[in-house]
């Protein structure tokens, strides 16, 4: 189980990486201080 902190540069939130995504950490595809690109969503 891995903790993940997501930030948009202004706000941040801490969450837990879904267990089925652990392979991204173990294979080095998701490392500390990684920059992720995604779609913006507003709620």
C-alpha cells in the first residue's frame, strides 16, 4: 500500500494508491516527485 500526495501547485490532498496500481511504483513508472498529467475536472 502506498500513500500518494496530489497537488495542483496551490492545493494538495493525501490519498492511498489503489492496490492494483502498486505495479507502477514497483516498476519505477511512478516514482517520488513524479509529475502526472491528467484531465481537469470540476465538481
